[in-house]
C-alpha cells in the first residue's frame, strides 16, 4: 500500500541553505526511523507570500 507523508519548512532570507539541509535531514530521519525501503515519489513545492516571495517549502514523499 502506498502512503504519503508531508513535511514543511519556513524559509528565511540568508538561511535558506541551512533550512533546506535541515528539511533533508528530517525526511531522511523519517525514512530511517520507519524502515522505508521503497520511495515512489518525492515532490517539492514553494509557498509564497502576497508579493510572490518564496517563504517556505513543502516536500511530499510517497512510499511503500
């Protein structure tokens, strides 16, 4: 059965690379903790404010 998990992080100016690294670590830890062996899909999308500036990232993984 395919399951879906969503992760999100806020992006702050001049901290983006660290925040993306932390998001990667969070996702990798979830995969490790749940003994996930098969990832079906990974998708990232940005969230924006009312002026169009990127303020966050949502990462969705589908796994078995």
